[in-house]
C-alpha cells in the first residue's frame, strides 16, 4: 500500500512533526518521508481533503457487535467497517455474544473473523464461565489465544472472593481484569438514575451508591491482591474521587467513561426515549462536571463509545422493558469535540492503547502507518443517515456534533469514507 497524504496538520505530541502541516509519504505501509511539499514521483494514490488533520489511529476500549449468535444486531464484518469509517484503527471487543467468549477457541474465532482488516480486533474474554459470575473462565488459555482483558460485560461480580482470586490469578501473566461498577442488590430493578427526575417520571432509580460501593470494594481488593484492574464506564462524581485517591496510592488502576455520560443528564429522559436507556444510567450535571474534570486531570484514562447495538424489537417497547445500550462509534468523535478541544479529544481516543497492550506508532519516519484522517471543524446534526451500524439505536440522533472522519490507514490498508 503506497499513498501520498497532502497538506495534513499532524496532531501527535509524540511526533517530531506535531502541529505542523506536512505532506506524508507512505510506502508499503510505512511512513518514509514527511515534508512541506513532497512530489509524487511514483504516481501513488494521493489523499487531499478539506482541512485535513491526521493523528495516531484511535482506539475504543468497549465495543460490542453480536457475532457469534446475535448477527441481527451486528456482524463482525460490518462492525469493523463501521469502526473504520468512524476513525478507529483498533477496538476491544466485548464478550456479550452467544455463546459467550469464554474459551481459547472462542477468542481464536473472533480473531480469525477480524483478520486482514484495516481495523485490529482485540477480543476481551469473559472473566467467568458463561459470564455467570460463579467460576473463573479459562483466563490463561484465552490470554494465549490473544484475549487482551477479561470482563463479564455489564455484569458485576457479586462474590468479592471470586474477584480477589481473579486479580491474583491474572497477575501471574500480567492479565488485565475488568469489573463492571454496579452493586445489583442496591440497584435492584432501577432503570435510570435515582434522583428527583426518576421520582417525577415514576421510574425506579439506580442510586449513585450502587456504583460507588462496588468501586470501593474493588479498590480494596486491588490494594490487597495487587494485579491490574480496569473499571469501565464510570458515571458518578464520587467514583472519580475514589479512583483519584487509589491512583495516589499507586494502585494499578485505570478507568473509562462512556461519551454519552459526558453529554446527557437524566433530565433528558422526560421524553421516555428508550435510546436514552443506558447502563450505567445518565446521571446529573454535577456528575458530568466531575467526569469532565476527571478526564482533563487524567483520573479517567480513556473515553469509550461503549458501542452496543440492540435489536429494534428490544428498544421499541415501554421504557421499563427496553434493553440497555446505544451505538456510539459513528458519533464518538463529533460528540467529544463538543466537550473537549481537538488536542484533548485525540488524547483520550489514543491514550487507552498502552493499557490494552497496543503498541504506539507515532507519526514519525520509519514507523508503521497507523493513522486516522479527520476534519475537526465541520459542524452537522447527527441523523440516521450517518449511522453505518446494522442496529440504529443511537442516543445521539438529532444532536449537533462537531468534526467528521475521513477514514483510516492501518495494517497496510486504506479505508476512506466515500
């Protein structure tokens, strides 16, 4: 794959060309020249686009598709096409499939389905057999097959001893354990944030305490056992404080926040739109403010789309009975741009790579081309026409976003939006 990128502003603090507008020559998948004006002497494909910016390829730490078992929600093939068009060169794929990804062969299957694609698929194996929270799954075997972490997607581990053993066992091979931050006995049958809004709407609430108790428990276990812990999709101000204190103690802890938890409050649920039903639930403006500050000061390590395709049959029902989740790959960049500067947006879209074992590839001569191409300034209203996923359950439909993606160059392949 050979291509000449013309007049691109490079956003990459790890590159010697950071903040410069340059031509970038890529030959056989590697960056061979960077300069103000490069001549296309070999008649390579040229990429010249309006207000073109490039950065290291983006990474999403929490993506769900459906295959195997729920192909009607999303297939791996179309899911990766969606990820590429959304600017992501690598994704961590959750094990909420049927069957659950809890064996060596399951991980091998997913990796083979994503092979030879511009987007790198990094499977997450289930932490427990069938994600039932009873017995540990084959963690070491899945790690050998290529699993980058272990997680019962959106299912909290209620048994603290099981979490203790998981952290101890995974530390033998530097494995990363994920723990969903919710205490189910506290959350009960809640469907939204417990607050004055839930009372007014007559919907059962999930108190912030349900998240904070679970996070506090897991941090105590981490301090006791050692190991590596990642808490995905936090949503409350107190949780940010708990993780900030844990980092001061030098615990090996990271966390993420879903982009929609930075953009919407629980007050938006007055419409009873089931696309707004997510887990953890949308919280208050004070929670959002704390989460944004947590991202800015580094307490929160990464932002995820928490992309979760859901069948229309499971969304077009009463709010109480609707399934949790929203798609988010297509809207992630544009939504983040409404909250942060472009520099910070790129930072949070690339920062999680190291935690999940992905090699950084700065935009320097000699490095493999792992690049996202985008225009950070364009403004538009996100609608169904912008959705590439098979499922259409987007929380951002009708929202004003900023910035659009042109495509990616990765794994010696070019994937550009038409």
